[in-house]
């Protein structure tokens, strides 16, 4: 009886080791380029946000705060899908006077865990106070999103 138990335990350990060594999650996003900083999401204060798309896309929007006191000349949106799927990605700039502008509207036929970089600028010379990302796609797909501000 002990030999069978040891053999089963040994097989479980081997199977667990194989499962752990297989990468199943996206790698962390690369460091910010020189003269750029990752913006922080407004509620969690985290620079990289992971989301899953639900039935009604009720969690499609993510807002990133732009720090005051520094004038940024450009931005980079970073998007890493966790599924091979089609995504609609929109980036909107929000201004202090209540207005907004769309900087990016793009459909991506995405490859799983591929890093998509989307540089953009404001269409005006005004500094936004928030950058909103809106990602829509197929139900039960997931992704990571981040925004960098560059001098």
C-alpha cells in the first residue's frame, strides 16, 4: 500500500512541476522609455490594469490620472491581450473644462500576450487631467492596459 501511495505522490509532483513551468500569464510590461512615466489608474493607483470583458462590457473604461505641474508632449498606450481575439480600443483625453477629445480609435486583431504600443498626442495644446481607455471585445477575453506620459 505504501509503494502505491509513494508512486502516486511522485507522479503528482512531476505533473505539478510541469504545470508550473508552463507560462500561462503575460509578462510584466517593459520599463518606461527614457523621459516617460507610467500613469496611475485613478482608483487603484496601479500603473498596469488587468481586466476581463464581461457580457455587457460594463467595465470597459479605465481612467489614468495625468500629474499636474509637468507638461507632457506625447503619450503611449500599451495593450497586452491575453487571448487571440478582436478588440476595439479607444483612448480619450479629458480636460479640466469638462471637454474631451478622442486620440485613438483602433480595431486590433490581437495575438495573445503581444505588446501593442500606440503613441498619441493631444489634438490641442492643452494638458489633459485624465486619459480614458475603453476596450471592447469578445466575452470572456482579458487584457492588460497602461498609459505612459512622455516629456
